[in-house]
C-alpha cells in the first residue's frame, strides 16, 4: 500500500496528471460500480487487519512489549571457570528472553559503557533515557568457588528510581555448563512470569520428536531451544507420534512390532518401556486427555480406522467414531478436557473435525483442500493445523500452518511458502508453536511465535519430525 500511495502522490504533483485525476474522480463519483469496488477493497483489508488482531489478542501477543535491557552478567570471583560459564549463562538468558514473545530486548549497541553487576552500580539515567530507553533492566553476576557456581540476578524497573527492584534471586549449583544453562532458564522464567501477565515461561520445558539419526526412527527429546538432544527409545524398528503425559512421566507412541502397529508406553521415571495392551489391527497417533486419565488413538481393530479411547492402563476400549472414511490423529482440548479434534476422510480428502469427548456433536471445521495434524491451544480457543488449501492436479498449493478460532471458524495463515510444514504443537504458555518443515532442504524441527513470527530451526542432524511439547 505504501508504494501505491507514493506513486499517486507523484502523479498528482504534475498539472496534467492532477487534471486527469480530478476527471477520473468525478467519473467514479457518478459510477456506483467504482464506489462498490472501493468499499469491497476497504472491507477486505479491514478483515485482514482484524483477523491479525484477534490472533494476537487470543495468543497474548498483541500487547505492547516491555523494553528490557540485559547486559552481560559480570564475574564475581577470579576462578578460571568463570569465563566459559558466563558465556553459557549470558547466551542462554538472552535467547530465552529474545524468543519469549513478551519483551523487546534493547540492542546491546545502545548500552552505556559502564554496565552493572550489582545494585549499587546501576546508573538509572544511563538506562532509562535514550538511546537505551529501557523500561526494565536485568543484571547480575556469576562466580565459581570450591567447585560451585553462584549466580545473583536482579530485575529492576528502570523508570522507578525510588523503588526499582522487581526481582532478586540467588542460585547455586555444581559448576558445570549444564548447570549454568539451567540457572539461566530459571532466571529467564522468573522474569517472563513477572512481565508476561503471570504466565509461566517455557525455558525449562522439553520437546519430544522422531529422529532417524541412529539408523532407525526412534523417539528423542531436547530442551525447548534445541539443546541437550538425546535418544529415548531403542526399538530398532520404527517409533512414531510421541505424546508426553500431562505429568511428564510417560510417553505414549505408536511402534512397529513384528506383527502390527501398536500403542506403546515408555516410562521416563524408570527409563524403559512399560506394558500396554495390544488391540489388533493398526493403532496409531495416541493423545492424552488433559487430566491424564485417558488415551485417545486411531485403531482399525473394528475395521476402518476410527477414533477410540481407553483409560491409561488400556482398559475400557471403545470407539467414538463410526464413519465411512478413516478417522485419525485425535487431540484433546487441554482447557476443557471435553472436546477432541481429529482428522477424517469421510467426505474424501482429509479434513479437520471436532467432537465432544463422548463422540457426540461431530462437526467439520475445514471446508476445502487437504487438512491434517490438528493441535489444540492451551487456552482451548484455537486449533493449529497443516492445510493444503488448493489440493489436486495442477494446483500450486503448499502445506502451510494455519490458526483457527474454534467458535467463529475464522482462520489466518502462519507460514508462507517455506517448504512443507506439518505437525504443529503448542507450547504450554500458548505463545509458541513447534513444527516440522523441509524448508531447509530436509525434514527438521522448527519453532515460532504463535502469530508466525520469530521462526528458528532447532534440529540439524538426520531427519526429525512429529514434535510434541511437554505440558509444563
């Protein structure tokens, strides 16, 4: 739009152009078709803007972000380990805050030459005036002594000189790189909790996914930012669709045995598989209820794949759907625990449906194309899913991620022409979405804010897919 306005302004400065403009204006004023077209364009643009507004409002991303300055923490002792641990801590803290979605980090190029390591060193005028113009200041120090690392961190309101302290914390742990990362995560979450409306941050959460880097498709885990990637299962065959339980103690997934696809259960408490019944047929894509007492999954035990349900021990097997086409990929409404979204091919190409947790009130949510992989937001208001809106021979449609408001069925597109995007999963704070994409050349795990911004790659080795975010 800015280009069009600029071009029109240049034409109007020319006398002949100005005269033509007035004649065209009078013609358009007399012609209702011009007026209708103009109003239609205005309505369309307004609709797009309002769509973006409700997404930002619903995902808590529309509020004005606090300008936060985070100077590097200083060394408080002379131990030679300080340098390495400070780099780990400072890099981790900055990244956690940068991707949080709740603050605007002040560029370090605007920082004054003297940065504080403890409260008496804070020069408020240097921080709360331009160019930093910081609303908040996070600072502190780190030191190693006798094999332990101690971190002191403060969060100050830079505009409130009389009573600036919002947060003051001390952390101590064994002096290791891993401990420095954990401390940085914890301090970041404390800041995000206070500046993000009392919603807990995600810095200590985990993501579970499928990777073939060991030679087989196995379940892996990593920290939310892609660090500490580690293999969980060792089936030696194929493991798919990992889903972590609400309490974080177990992973349900679909595994290929010698005879069929079965729902399997892995205990993170004892680090091994635990028993779960075999139902016969093909069983896939498990999903936990929000209270952790039930599992929904797709099963062909009774014929065509249907959405079925059991308790966590595998007892009480019964199916919720009975349609002509395959029903797969269930996911529970985390907020209400009373609805399930799923994928059905009952009308031809797969579409997104919702139903009550007892199978009643089944409703189609998508109206065209090829829609799969629904995932319910923590607040129960949104579904995100993969959608090829123009699907078929000769159609240029791509698999992109979309966000839909359940009540109105209004949707917005989150990814745009960045390869094939699929398997979105929400973070527990409702501000982030993790997904798989081949935009970098092969299949990897990516993360973005829930409005589609701040996209970053998390995995790089092997092929990685089907991410699932921990509940807390």
